[in-house]
């Protein structure tokens, strides 16, 4: 090839690359909210009683069933487009798999290898979108969501170029697809001594070094809650129609018009009182995760959906196993999976498993799950299997809904983590599959499809949820600057220690849980003389129980201990020790009868005992 021929090829390649980048940039900015958006800060949020009253008396454009990450994302998308949305959840927000994740916001590094090896464009597109959405999730709630460095240890010489190339391709794709707005630092190589400095618990025998890359980490149930609450605020962003969201409202039946046979809403039950009533809407969206097939059968008893259920189990062990901000990835376990050991809220979580299971609401970590996690973790960590098992502080499992393909797949780890949206001409939309990182995109796709099909529903705005921030991320005037957020939160921690006398660990916990609203928590706690700790070994304040009831729709002790404070996930025994104190505070706040108090306390004790590990 002559110089002219080479120049032509180079020129054509440059044009193609520029065109590709232009397309990616257009896609990246298409659904973004303007960076200078000023958010409306409400004086107060609606109570559950106010929400119930609206459910009973209004007709909605859309009724969403399910209060996990998918359902609340759909509610937020609908609200920001100016549509009148209701959401009901049979239990608490994020009570299913959405609170039982590995707490990672990742771009799908394990799917990238599969995409390249099999030349699978669909899998590559999944990685593209996951990388984009990871950047969004890190910005949407920056006090609770943040980058985490993860150590990938190298014990064989061939692993160095293999891991390094994989990580660098992952990183370059992130920069390309996110137009350099990854919100993630660059990866780097670490020699043996630095690898042990970053992750002291690493097995030293045979260690050559490590590749360190970054992904995202979050507080899953609090992210879920903030999406739900943010969706309820009128004009939070200009033109937003505040949604009506209510936990402990169970759908009993999908309602149809007798003449047209079209869906017109649902018959629901207030689980806390037993009262049944109708919620009327133009369209119903089924976002119930593993239970999507069951809800679909309410509408069509003959329907079939190919969903398999994967049980993901995790363990919490002491902080000493991850004493630094660095986590660990075991890239290939004894059965070919991936395992993580991660610092989280001053403890260490290890997981996950990926095993077939049946459909049930509260799956439990099995003995086999525990042995797999501790056994494989101990191969890479400087501790024994028995030692890890003896120090388990909490354990939990969640069911992942996975979309089954045409061929039978015996290993759930090989099934798609993508999502499918099914629109019924009668007015039911079903959302299947998906994962935490891409929940915003799932909601966008769902509402786009819904509006294309049901043309009588009119949006006031197109999708604009990307880069939108949630409650607690802006100051009292609604100002927000992502570049200044960390320094300002550090200043907020100092003010909490100075003005309220809380300890450093409590101040950090409050800011990482509530953002700017941490001052509201401290102010209420001081007013009620509840600046004392809920448990002596943990930073949570007793006043957080009242704050959860008054401002975060907490209705039961499990809501507070598991999904508002996260104490149950950190230390189930400590949560049990705190149970009576929580029950006593909630009894007064919610005017419980003695029977209600006893019932909810017993229910909470059963839940917490299921999270306890009893050594055998």
C-alpha cells in the first residue's frame, strides 16, 4: 500500500472514529438534565396517610406496582415528565433484592470478557450502557455513592498482561462511552508490597502484585428510598408532577373495564390496617422483580414468562478484613464465578453466590452458600475458612430475576442481566430482569415504550433523569455543584461535631446516609433529647428512628433496622439488642396498640434471627 492509500485508510478511520464519538456523545447527553438546574427543596415531605388519601381519591396516569429500584426509577421518570404517577409496594421500599445486593455499581467487567470473546455486540452494548449508568449513579447521590478501588491480585506471571489489558480496555471504553465523564479514577499496577499495603488481608504466598481498578459502591436501600421520596416532590425540577408512593399497600387484583376489557387500575389492601380500596389509573406498570410473572398472571392466568431465579448470598465480617478503602475481587472462584470482599459502612461484606432457587419472598443464605463464600475467600485472604465463618456478623440473600433464553441454561451466572419490557394492548406493562446499575435506563426505556403505545398519555417533558441529583445532594436553596460536593460534605461533618457534639464516626455516618439532611436529623434528635447512640458499638443515633418514621415512611422496626439505618446488615446481633429500644420509640410515634406492638416486634425478631449466623 502506497502513502496515498495509507492516507486514505487513515482518513476514513478518523472519520469513522469521529462519527462514532459524535453518536456516543449525542446518546450520552440526550436525556441529561441541565447542569445548572436549581432544585426545589420542600419544607416537608408528604406523610403515608396523605399518600393513602391521594391513592383513594385521585385517578392516575400510571400505577406502578413494586417499590424496588426498578419501580421507584419508573416513578421518578414519570414524575419528571409531568405525568401523574402512583406507586404501591406490598412491603417496604427495597425490601426485596434491591436492599440485598453486593452494594456495587459496576460497568459489567465480567460481561466485557464474554462480549469480546464471543464477539457479542448485545453484550458489548450492555457494558456500554452499564458504564454510562454507573457514572450517572455516582453523581445522583454522591454522599452515599462513591468510587471504590478494587484489588485484583496476581499470583501467576501470565495474569499480569491478561488482567492489565482487560482492565485497560474496560477503562478506555468507560472514557469513550461516558465522553470522559466517568467519575472514576484511573486503574494502576501495584507491586507486592503496595498490594499488601492496600489490602493487608491478602494471601502473601506466591503474590506477585496486583492490578487496581475502580468501580462504584453505594448504599442500596437508601438510594432506593431517595429515588422514591424525590419522585414525590412537586416541581423538584421545573414541571415535575409529584408522584404518590406508598409502602405496605398490596395489589390484590388488576381491575378491568367491563365493556372494553382494558386495565383501569388495581384493587389494593393497606397491609397495616387490612382496608381494601381501588386505585384507578390509565395504565399499570408491573415492576415486581422476581414476582413479575405472578402479577402478570393476575391479568392473564394463562400467561407464561421465562424467568429463572438466582439466589445471591452475602456475609458481613469485621472491618479488619478490609481495613482500608480498598476492596478485593477474586476473578475466578473454584466454580468459575467472581467473588468480592468489600469495605462497607466500616465493616466487610463478602459475596456473592449465584445459585438457582425457587420463588419466595425472603430467601436465606444456606450452609452451602456460607461454605462457598468463606472457603473461596480464604484461598485469597490470609485467614482460614473456619476463622471467617466464626466471625460472621450478618448474612443475607436476595433473589435475582434472570431472563431465560431459548436454550435451557443450568448455570444462572450465564443468564442475561439485561431487561425486557412487554407492553400489553389492554394497559399492562411488564418489566423483567435488569440490575441496580442500569435502573435509570430501564425506567427510561419503560416510559418511552409506554408512551409510544398508549398515545393518549401526554408527557410535558422528554426523559431528563440522567445526571439529576436526589434529595440531600443540594443545600437548602437548591444549589448543587458536583465538583464541590465532597469538600462541602467534609465541612458539614465538622459542623455536626461542633454544633451538636456528635462523635466523628457519627458525623461521618450521618453525612453518608442523609447528605445535607444530616442537619435535620441532628436538629430533631437534639429537640427530642435523642442524640445518644442506638447501639454502643455503632454510630447511629436514637433520633434516626423518629426521623425515619416522620420523614422516610418507616412503618415497622425492620424498616428502621434493616433499610433506614442498615444496622441489621452490619451486625444482626447488635440489631437484636437494639430492637426493644426501636419498638419503644416507634410505639409512641405511631400509637401502636399492644397487639400491633407485639406482632411487629415478633416479626422483626424472626427477620433478624434469620440474618444471624450460628456456628456449627
